[in-house]
C-alpha cells in the first residue's frame, strides 16, 4: 500500500492550518543577517523582517541537502513509500537542486517526484493544496504525478510592487529601466515567464490603476469558471482586503485565501508587494 508524503518549502505561503490539515511537510529557507541566521517563519516572522528592511537587507539561503536527507530519513522511518516535492521556481532559487540530490540518494528507499513549479508563493501553495486533496482521497502516486504539470498550466499569477527599489537591488530587473519606471511612476504587473523568472506582463501608471488591473484579471478568470483564489501581500493589508472583498462576491471562487508573503520572497520584491494567484478548476 502506498503512503505518500507531500513536501514543499516555506516560500509557498501556506498557513499552519493547512500544513496540519493535510500533513504537509515544510522545508524552511533561512534569512541571514550580519548578526545571525534565522529560520523563515519559525525563528523570525514576516513582520520582524519587514519592519527592519530600512536598517538592513538580509539575504536568504535554501534548505540544505542535509535538511532534505534528514526529512527523507524520517519519512522512511515513518513508513512512507513515496514523496512528492513541490518547491519554489528554479528560476528564483536553488531549493529544487537540494531536493533532487537528496531524492536521488534515497531512491532505493523511497520513490520521489520532484517537480519544478516555476512559480512562487501561493502559486505553489494552490498546487500543493490540490495535490494534498488527491492524496487524502487515495489517488495513486503515478496518477498524481501525471496531474501536477496539468495543474501548473491552470495557475494564473500576477503581482505588483509599490516600489521597484528591491527588485533593482536584487538584480531582478535592470537598474536603468527600474529607475526610469520609478521616475515615471510606472507600475509593472509582473508574472512568471516560461523560464520560471519574473517577467513584465504589462505596465500601468500609478498604484490605483495597478490594483484595478489585478482585480480585473482575477474577476475575468472567475467569470470563465470555478477557481481557487489566493491574495498575498507583504504589508499592503488594506489593498489586500479590497481585492479579497471583490473576489468574495464571485460564486466561482471555490477557495478564497489571503496571507502574508514569506520574508524569503518578500525581501527580494519589497514589503509593499501585492499579488493574486488563481488555480482554475
């Protein structure tokens, strides 16, 4: 009989409630300051990171190969026969590499499937939740693995930032184009490219128009059919609530989730980031 473990990383944005409900394993990234190293969401909170960004911009590091090996060792001891890894995009983090190395080392003890989601935050989280439902319903490992790429094709992902400063600092966009955008008050609406990296979907002038665009994108998707919806932010809570309220009136929204973007993602895009992620059903 198959016993399937489901593993993601802390950038997925999943709440403890969902981790507990579906027994999802979480590998945590690290947030590194000059003064020390912290575990994302465990020994440091998003609020603590965002409140200190003006003082110091920390760096991040992925879960180590040893972290993955320790997890697999425990899962094998608990009788798991299969494992599904769903990490942050390989275009933004090397997290998937340590997962692959560990999975290969344990291939004679547990059958693993490591999938490059090429998305971040609850774009990953929504896929994880759907996979968790399939595992809970007793679906076969091979069937679930076949469905995961199809689920990824149904993900829509858009986000905005109130300032391009952090994307410039992190090298996510060019310094010259970023500075010009700041001067002109241009707000790029960012999505994920086929390479799993940030790409500009369109540009609008001003925050108000950018938020309106996000709302319209979400409503358009919901007008075409049922979808799970997530609204994520660093510190733009009022704007997040506005989006959530707009989506809450839609009968096709089968799940409406809101949460805080994990610091391991937020320090690269800045605290004033706002995004929507939808999984069409």
